[in-house]
C-alpha cells in the first residue's frame, strides 16, 4: 500500500471520530489496505451479555445469527478478548496486542467446533484471522479483526505490519470518540439536572444499563436495598424485569395505554418504607450516538428513586444542626411537619402523647416559637433553605 493511501486512511479514521457514519467506510478501506476479505469491529458487555458489531462486508442475516447465538459460544472470540480466565476474575488482553487465530488455539481444534462449521465456513471466513483489543475495561471490550478469504490460509508479514500500524490509530480514535461521548453525556446530565436532585437519579439506556448516576443513586445501588444491578441491568426487589420494561418503553416512545415510562412502588422489609421509583423519557429529547465501543447505548430514560426513610433522616439531621435539637426532638419535629397534629406524630415516633408534649415544649424553646403552626412554618423554611444550599453546592 502506498504512503499516500495509508495517510488517506488514517485521515479518514480521525474524520470518523466526529462523524460516526464514516466507520463502515473506515473498516472497508482497512480491509482493502491489509488485503483482507472481511473486517469486523465487535464489542461486548460481558456483564449484561450484550453484543454489537460493525461488519460492512458480511451478510446481515449471518451477522444477526452471530449476535443472537454464536457470539457467546465462539471460543476464538472469548480467547481474543481475555488473556486468562480464573475462577473469580478474567484478565483482558492488553489494548494494542496483535494476535492471530493460531496464537489463540490450534487450528485443528477450532476447525472441529460447531461455530466454525456452522458460521465461519458459511460466512467464508478463513483461519487466517488477526485482531486486537481497542477497549478493555470494566467487563467491557471492543475489538477490530480482519480475516482472509478461504484459500488464503495464512496472513503475510506485510498484512500483519499494516494491520498493526492502522490499529494504533483506530485505538486512538476510539478513545477520543469515547471521551467526546462522555462530554456529551455530561452536558445531557446537566440538562436533566440529575446531580441537583436530592433523590436518587440515573440515566439508563434501552437495555436497562445505568449510563450515569448521581451520588444518591450510586449509594442506593451499592446498598442493594430494593433497587440494584442484576447482570449489569437495573432491577428491583420482587420483579427483576419490571423496571427494565418501563425503561425500554421510553426508547419506543409508545403512544399506547399509559405511554412511555411509569412508576413502581418497591416493598422493603418493615419498618422500612417502600421505595418510589419513577421512569420517564428524557426531557431534552437528546439522543447520543449509538456506537458499539462506547459500552452503553444512548440514554433513553431518567430513573428517579425516592426513599422516604432517607428523606426523613436528612430532614432530621437538618433540624438537629439548625436548632440544636436532640435526635428524639428532631424526629418528633420532622413528623409534626406532616401537619396532622401532635398525637399522630407521637404515634409514628412510638412515644406517648405526654412525652411528646414534653419534647414539643423543648422544641418551642429552642426554636423561639409558641404554636405548632408557627413551628411548622419555621421548620419548613429551614428545611427548604438547607435544600437550596445543598443543591447550590452540588451545582458548583
């Protein structure tokens, strides 16, 4: 390949960073440059078992069958991704390491597998195949692979040198693409204001994977108390697929009964109150580009999770700090905020009405109020001011 054509291919690779429609052309020109019949750029989320690929020279039906069935049954694909697989963890092959099929497993062994005879051979892939990892992190990998036509059973040194030279630029372009995508995601998150929400808030793609989460949501997922990740996808206690269905409906933007999104009440063991989960389409309507090596699809939904126990504890903490209340006084004051009277507040706190009277007297003295209505107005103002201060700090 001439130096001019190689330079043109490298320029096209970096043009594709800003125009995702160019990637199929990039791969075709890569195959031509290397003298290969086939070229693919697959990616896989191993946690969620989601496979995607760009394969511009392959039959779409065969590509679909590989995605739906063979991808996770192909020993070459797994060995191309992982260098070692232990009992507890798998080690990715380093980004940029060039490998051939022969370096992954004996040809005779692979030629006897069902995937070779039922997919590779009908797709006219030869055993002369090489590849490299472009991304390998956090249970996600993206690769680029080339393969000769049948009858050309070995890759030449020239083919391998050209592939390695171009693959370095592909890897760099993919890393830039991912960084730009993350910047766009940050802008989308700012539009949706998820970091300023005091409840848990997440952006999710159509498959139910969390693309971005605020600090409250991350803590909820880590605690696995009602809402959690199952195989990399959002799930709730008592109905692991219910939340995923609501998220997926936001991708369709259906106009059927109920429309996209919805609400779930997630029960928890007493005395914990249920979680309130709300799923809604993104307000901005912005769709980020879907490219396989990002590791996620474009966010389609915002998922908010309200934990009334957490809200109550936060309110009590605010009142304790602001008015120097004891924990019991703060708990009673928080319940009085609900506006249904001292006796009802006392019942919810598990104390007698006489004890509530004593605590309420102390609360009046510490807050400089004299009646419950006056106290409620003061406490609501204090909680609102603290909430505004918290949101302001989060936005800086």
